[in-house]
C-alpha cells in the first residue's frame, strides 16, 4: 500500500507553524485572563481572583435569594384524556416530508401533542427509512417565528371568510396557477377542478432548479416527457456527468440508499459498484466517487459525445486533455464491462447533453435494469419554456390572475426583475406561501398554507408509490391548506380532507383501507415489471453535433450549484441547516466563490504549498473578497480555495441572500446567485462559460469549521485515524489493515515485537495498561461506522441536533470555534492537491473504555458506566474544560454562552449571542426541544451520549415485556437518520446483535481511530475501499518499516 | 394555612436539626457517601414495606387471583361492602337464586335482563338503568375466585389481623433525656472548674505569689477559641444543611382545589392506584386522572356518607360539597346526562417535583421494578390530603438503589447478565442480598441525568 498522508487543511499538509501551534492549543482564542499592569484597577479586565470572589458572593446571594420561596407548580390533567395519549410517552405518526417536489416518507415523533423529531419511514419502498439533513431539520420550520400567522389582503389581517369573498370577487381574466412541482395526485385533481371552473386558465409548473432539459430529452429519445425511475442499486458501473445524485440531484435520499447497496462490501467475496464522476466544482457525489475527473463546464457536451463514441466502439474523440481522455476511456470500459448493469446520469440542463446521455444509457443497456421507463420520477416536472412564456404573458398583460403555490420566482428566477415587472401587471395575485417570501410580499392576497406537519395530503414521488401526509399537530396559526382554498373557490362543498379521504377510500376499498394506508404512511403496491422503454436515435446525431460545437468558454467559467442543506433557498431560514457545515467546503452561514488552488495562485496570490501563505489564508477567518461579473451582473463574495475544483472554473451556491422576512437565520446571510443563471437553448442554464473575476482586496469572514477541533497524530500522516485502500489492494492482501493496526500497537506492549500480529491485537487491551480490565456484564454499547457507505451528507448531524437539543450558536460564535455539534463529519483529503481523494469520517464521542477525559475531571462529572458509556453529567460539571483538553478526538463541546436560554436569569444572553440564537429561545421555537434531554446551561461541557435517553427507553421497553434487549429496541438518532445505513449500533455483548455481526463479518476492515493510544474506543470504523484501477504494489509489512511508495 | 413552602422558616429548620442531631449525620459526608445516612429514611422504608407486606399477606392467602381479577374487572364500579356505581358485592351469592344465573349475568347482563329475571330487573331499575359491563371472557373459576376474594374481605371496622402488629412502633425519642443529662454534666463541669480556679487562687495566695488578675470570661482566649470553633461547626452544619435542603420540599402539603382524600379512595374503598394513575405502568409520569376517570364513579356517587374527614388543621370537610366542586369542574348537573366536552381541567397543586436535570420514570419503578407506590409516596392510603413523604433528594434515591433488588429471576431482561446468574448459582454472589439495582449500574450518573 502506498504510504498515504491524509490532511484536513492546508496547514496540515504543509505542517506549517500555525498548524503545529494550533493542534497544541485546545481553544482557538487566548484565554481571557490577561491582566494589564499599566492600567488602573478599575480599567483592567477582572483578574481571576476578583472574578472568583464576585462569583462566590453572587452565588451565595443568589442562593439565598432564590431558595426562600418555592414557586407553586400546577399539575393540570386532561379534562378528557384522549385514549391514545399517555403524557410522557411519544406517539409516532407516519407522514410525508414534502418540500416543493422533494418527497420523503417519514415518521414524526410526537411528544405530548407536539412533533419534535422526524424519522425515516422504514415501510417506504422508495426511501426505506432514509432521511436527509433537510428532512431532519424540517421539524424546526414548523416552529419558525417568521411563519405567517393569518391571511392578509394588502398586508392587512383578514379572516379566511373575508379573504375567500374578496378573492372570489377579484379572480379575473386568464387565471394561471404557478406552482413548484406537485407530486400529489389529489392536489393535481384539485387544481384541475379549479381550472375547469375558470375557462382559459392553466397550470404552470416551475422548479427553482430546473430539470427541464432532461424531460425534453426523454421526450425526444423515448417519447416520454417525464423523468424515469432510476435504480442505482442495480448499477455495477455508474458514470455521473456532474449529477450530484447523493446530495441534491432529483431524489438524493432514495439514490443514496440505492447507491450504498452497491458500495457495501462483503469481506469474503468483495465486489462493489464502480462510480466515475466528471465535475467542475467539487460536490458531495464527486467526493464519494471512485474516480473523479475535472473539466470545464463548456466541455461537458464534448465529454458526453466522446463517451458515447467510446461506448459505441469509436474511441474517445474530440478531447485533448490527457487525464480527461483517460477518464472517459475508463468510464467507457466500466460501462461496457457491466452492460445491462450500467447507468449514466447528467446534471446538465442542456437538452443535447441529456439526449447523448440517453443514447449512452441505451447503448449500455440501462433501460429495464438501472432505468425503469415504466415508472416515473415525479419529483421534478417544470418545463422552462412554459415559465418563460408565462413571464412574457404577464408582461404583455394577458394574465388576469396569478395564483402561486410553493413557487417563489421573484427570488429563484434567473430573470427575477422580468417576473416582478410582470407580476405588477397582473391584476389579482394570490400567494399560498407560508412566509412573506420574496414573491408573497408582492402579492395582494396572501393565504398562508399549513406546514406539512399540520397538513393532510398524499405524494407520489415514484409512480405507484404513494406516501400519505397526516397532521401531527393542530395548526399553530390561522393558516389553511391551499387545497382547501382552491376547492372552495372552485365551488366544491367538501374540504380537502373529505376530498382526499373519498378519493383514496374509493381506490383502497373503503375507509379501512384508507386508515391502514394512513397508518403505514405509504401504499405498498406491487412494483410493475421494469420496462426498457423504446429508444429512438433520431435526435442523437443532431445533439452530438450541437454538443461538440459548443464554443470553448472564456478564461474562467462559472457553475451555480445547490448546497446539501440549503437547496434552492428552502433551507436558508433554518438555523440547523445554516450551521450544518457544508460537506465539501465545511463552511457555515455563507455562500462564497469556490476557487481552485491553481486559480488562487494567480488570482489571490496565495500559494497553498507555501506554508506562510497558506496559514495567512487559512488561520484567519477573513477571506479575500472577489468580484464576479457575468453578463453585466456582478456579485461580490468571499473566495474559498477548495481542492478538486477545475482550475478554470469557479462555483457559487444558490439559495442565499434571501429576504429578512423569512427568518432571522436567513437575514444577511450570503448573496443571491440565481441572477447569474441564464437562458440557453430554451432552458435555464446553471453554468456560464464566460465570467470575469477580480480580487477586490477586501476581506470578509467565513465561518469555516474545517480547522476547528483539530487533533494531531503521532505519525503526522493520519493513517491512525483514517484507513483506506483500493478494492484491488484489498483483494490482493485482505489482512493489510489488520497488520497495519498490529504494527501500530506493537510498540505499546512490552515484548510486543516478539508477538505475532494476531496476538498483538488480542492482547492489546490487557497488556497495554497497568489498570485491570473491567467486566462488562449485561450490556456493552458499541457502534460501527462503515466509511464505504457514509457519503458525508450530514443527515446524522442535524438528527443529532434535533434529538439532543444541541444548540445553535450563530456565525460569530462559529468563527470563534464555539460550534456545539456533538457529531461532526471530518473531511480528509489525500493525494494530489488539485484533484485529491476525499473521505468523510463522522466523528462523535468514541466512548473510550479507558477514557482520558474521565481521569482529569476534578469533580467526577464525566465517568464510565458499566454499559460502556462515557457519561457526562451536566449538573455536576463545573466547566474546568480539562476533559476537552485531554480528549484525543476533540469531540467535547463547551457552552461558552447561554445559547439555550437555560439559565434562570432573563436577558443574560443579549449582547453575547446574535439574533439567531436568541430567536432559537423564543417560546415557539423551544417547542422543538426534546423533553427527555437536559437543556444545557452556560459553563458546562457536553458531548455525544450515544443517545442515552433512547438506550434507557429501549431497555425499559424490554423490561416491561420481560425479554432480553433486541436491536429494534434501540436506534440512536444518527443511525436512524442515515440514508445509507452506514452506522450500526447495539449491544456488543449480545451474540445476536447487528453490531456483533458487523464486527465479526468485517475483521479485516475494522479499525479504531487512534487505537495505539490505548483509550479503547467503543466505535469501530470500517475502512474505506475505493474501486479504482488496480495500483496495488504488493507491499508487505515486514518488520517495523512501512515501505514508502510514491503516488 | 400555607400553600407554598417557605424555607425561611429558620426556627422550624432549627428545631428539626436539634431533633436530627442525635443520629449525628455529618452533612459533608452526606454528599459523598450515602451509605452512612441510612438511619431514618431506611427505617421508614422498612416500616412501610413491612406494613404493606402485612396487608398483602392477610389478603393473599385466600384469593390472590381473585383480588387481581376484582381490581382489574370489578373495582371501577363495585366495592365489597358499599354500594357505589353498582351494588356492594359482599353477600352477592346469597342474593342470587343460583350461581349459574349470577355467571350469566356477569358475562352478559343485557342478555340476562331479557330473560325477565325478577331480581336482575329489580337491580337494573334500582341503579337507574345503568347497564353492567359485560365480561364474556371470565371463566367460572375466575368468577369463583372473585367471589372468594369478596367473601374474604372483612367488613370495615373489623380488625385487620396482623396489620396492627405490623404497624410502626413509636420511635423512642431519647433526646430530652440526653439533653437533661448533658445540661447536668455541663453544670457539674462548670462548678468543678470554678472550684478548681478558687483552689488555685487560694494556693497562690498562700504561697505568696501575686494572684493573677482574673481575666473576664469574654476575654478569655480559651473560651473565645472554644466558642469560635463551636460557632463554625454548628453554623457550618446549619448552613450546609439548609443549603442542601433548598429546593427540597419534604412534608409539603398544599391545599388542593378539591379536598381529595386518598384515604377514602385508596384506603377505605380499596381502589387500585392504577385505576386512576394509569401512566404509572406505562411511562414516565404516573399521571393525574382526567375528569372522565373521576366521573366514571362519581356519576353515581354524588354524596359522601363515610366517616368524618378533617383537614390537617382539624377543620371538618364536607365530602358531599367536595363532590359538588368536582361536578362544577366537570360541568355536570346531577340527574342530567353529562357532556364531557363541557369539562374544565382541575388545576391541582403539584406536590412531587424533581429538578429538570433528573429523569424519573414511573414505569421503570412500578412495572419493571415492582416497587410499591408507598415506598416513595408513603402510606398514601392513609393520607387525607397528600403530603410529600420523602425529600426526594439524590441521597434518598441512591440509598434505595443500593439496597433494592431487581427482579433478576422474574424479568427476562436480566437473562443477559449471564455472569451474575452463574455467580448466584455457584454462591459466589450472596443470594440473600441478591442482585441490587446498584450492581447492574443503577447508581451511575446517566441512569437519571441526561
């Protein structure tokens, strides 16, 4: 195996001075006890002793003041207890997360009448229990203080009756319903009924991020003006031309689940799918690819054409770049080797590219195996031409009434000005937005819709698979479902619930069938046989000509992309999503211009191979601001240098720069880049082949978490932290990682050199320490993370936030390294700086059996349980932070301020934390808190508890049934959220548990992070195996030396 | 009458402290080692446990199953010796012509009424045509067991054998005796000191030394030192004791919106605790019953005819008036059908409060641990107004966890503790001590704090 070096940051790669200083220090900032002798006593910051005196006095005073009288607490029972509610016991209701076209079947955990956590619905045949960061965070949107609380006409509050009357009187001229993609069959019927009432009216679907070219291409080649159902699980070779299908493309949750089935390997018979990715700006999917090639956006057509040519046996033509050429050859080879189990997808909104991709898929037999043309993926249906025409009509004054459902073109359109101008000419404008978003503020009538957790409904993401929505809480505000409004206005006497119920009861054989479907949340239909579709190659030749004749772009090209958390701006007002570090850039709370290290050298004069320059860039949060000019439009944003970006391409995320009306979290965060998109060939293109970029010389701080929570390793190359090998290497030498581990541990045991590798691994626990080995009768909790399955999507991070009341700290605090995430996903680079390999590693408290943090706590606030948990007791913690300092993994978090408002003194946070954090403590927002988990106050350490509240609940469940604990009793939040089932958790003492099975089945890939420290972590990682071209060197680990091989 | 507790009542604390000083607990030891503080709390626990055991034994010998069946099926409407929603069950066998008729009446009263049985119809009319619930699944033997149990319950007023014997004997209070003894000794010591001083003075004069200028006692360093030490010890003890006690509210007994007597319901009428506190078996909270649970019985029971009830201050309580208060909350007028949607919840004053950072689960204790309610709540079946029996401090919890055995053999969950099972078998583990909550990790931080 080549001697790899992993690095998280440029400083680490260069071993720069700042990096070495940083890994030594626990906290990013100077400790605050600095006394300036020159100043008078009153001017100095409080010296430590004075500080302690004041603390002592005020504590005593507060204790006396607070303890004199106990407040009277009331215990108010139900007047009439509903049968299915037991206070303190959660109910779970199956429902469906619907955000524009995105559909994920979920189960909402409802405690005492309020939903507090979203979990995946295992019964769904599409998502199979998977979730995403946005799904996890959606529960917080329910309690968003920025939600509209009543209907308005011209901004004045009215009742729904008054609004109905006024709207009925105002509907005039041609009526257009403009919506984002609607996947609900009954909602489509509702719209149809409404349209029937008003002749000349129509329904236009508009997606913020358009898939219009894909739909057009499918119409051209397969006669289907829709998106087919993709099946990544059947693909042994996957080629993606810039489609971020694990992060943002179409149905990432379902695709992640499918993708992971091909990536998980059986140690005894290792096979895995091969994923080759072509991209311009690093994406989540590209980071997970086995092979990744960089190209300019303008080259995409040529690449697609070359791949088609290669697949058809014509060789790679028209590509000059050697690396790229090799990449296309590899891709063609992989596809051809796996004919009938191959899949090509493209993220481009260029019809020609999509037609060529269809041709390739046809050539490699994707139809009927990895693409099912018999079913439809209904999550995106917008056709750009229709929207463009609508804007024209509006400007021409031929639209009398515009009704907006979900769509927000005043923000997301490439031509927002044109849309707004047109909107002003429409006489009657009605919006059903839940917030006063950019479009709603321009509308006359605003009748706010329910949040999905308050709604009834259905959704059919993949045709034949219907998922149902049922309310989990009574509407918080005076809101109404938009379907109800449309039904009313179309003169239908029944409300939407009755409509829905009647419609489905008829299809499902009565109310029982409907009730059952509602209870399951999904309708399991027998899947129709896969269809290969009928391919017509008529359009291909023209498409190839058009695609290859695309002009080479200017010096710099631009790619607009969606972030995993923020999407097209839907997540912008959600503090959990804003604070979720972007998987690729690890930045929070901003959008920015992604530039390559090569471009940074010329544009920003930063050479990352130069330690000093890299440090100057990396250590200080302020980043150089650049001005990007695209066709007369300019945008100024900070630049982030991200390896894996094409040197002549820059990337900007859309979804930022939203109006302050939609919430404190979105206020002033980033800038709107939708305006940089353009209409090309009738479709909205998210790339631009010619942009200008200049450094303005200014700086702007970006809250990057990459350099926080650093920890150093002895060898300096992090192979004790991250282990990775290629499939070929693994097949050649399966025990390589075991041997490497044994080699690392040998030195820790006296006489270890004489022992065999297996003996070393066996004896390490007992022989590596002076202390006795403790018994663990009963339960020993253990976790395993499969790095092959983990895509780094961040669903677990947000799930952990929601489950454990992890506080949001806001951008200023993240800048200081004060973020509180219990679970972080470390991004590691290895290899070439320009196009490195990326590995993600979720890192939470490792629950070490020989935990260094436990020994140093002066008050025993952190100690070990007999079940193997590293316990943290907040009420005992006095905040010395010794434990955080002594933690080798840097997973302990300190509450520097009272982020949660847990303190009993009001107003003590004002001025210390920003508005977003204060807003999280609003009585409404606090309804999302999990009542089983303590809300931590200022001055205490906290960290991952392995969701101990769930463990206790699971044990109690087993005790109540008088049976041993089973795996199904206990699922930790991160495990449950994971769309790829990368995390296994359970009782490692049990012979039948999943965790035991995983560890027994994967002896050769299992490793512990920093195992040689003898901290005995409770979390096993399974090494990443990459299915790349065999480059195994057959290196043996003989003696103590690793052989150094050059990459 | 106070509703909230005032911890500023220093005299009360002072007096209580004097009383406590003889078991001599060091407050500082209290925090770190709970083992030493076993005296009173444990005694109380033991006494109540013994009392309960006594009660159980007397009842269970005859018809244990019958009691359970009675409580689950009948107790919501019937009592043994008193008419409630349905007639008193004592002597029920004698009232019916044949047992068969009684069986079929119990299994399906509506069907039996149609047979035209005279007694059944009379009963039906007598109870305002309230239909009796149907119990089609009860077997003959089970009904017999219930009847056997009913027969075994002694009429109120009859002495419950064994109960008195198991009652807690009065704890002897020797503090007065010790106090007087100490006082006498102190006086003797003082006199002796004085005598000693005088003798010394005499001797000095005789030997021709100048007598020392007597130092007044308030300037005597020894006195001052002694006083200072005594002040710090006593004051420190008091301060730390009251500091630890702050936020605890043992003996809290607020006035409730309705004088609800557990003595009448759980004690005299033997209503099972879980009939009202349904959550105790299921989850975290035992739950206070909602009005519809109250009204299950009180639709029929609209006056109080039992023995006189008194508040803690000795004022007599008019039970019927209290039931009327309930009706007011429920929006019920006797004689008219009740519309439950009119009910307004009763705002009870919460007595047992735990801090927010403590997780307590009733099901864990009551269902999994089979702990009797009285272990923590005291002899609730004897309380008119409920008062907080224990201080609910962490030391109190931990003490119990140290000594209480888990249902190690009976609960299948513990089968995974194979080593302990072997140790118990081989005698390595003391089987009389058994597997305590502590030995399976029940005193670890994250069992209650997370």
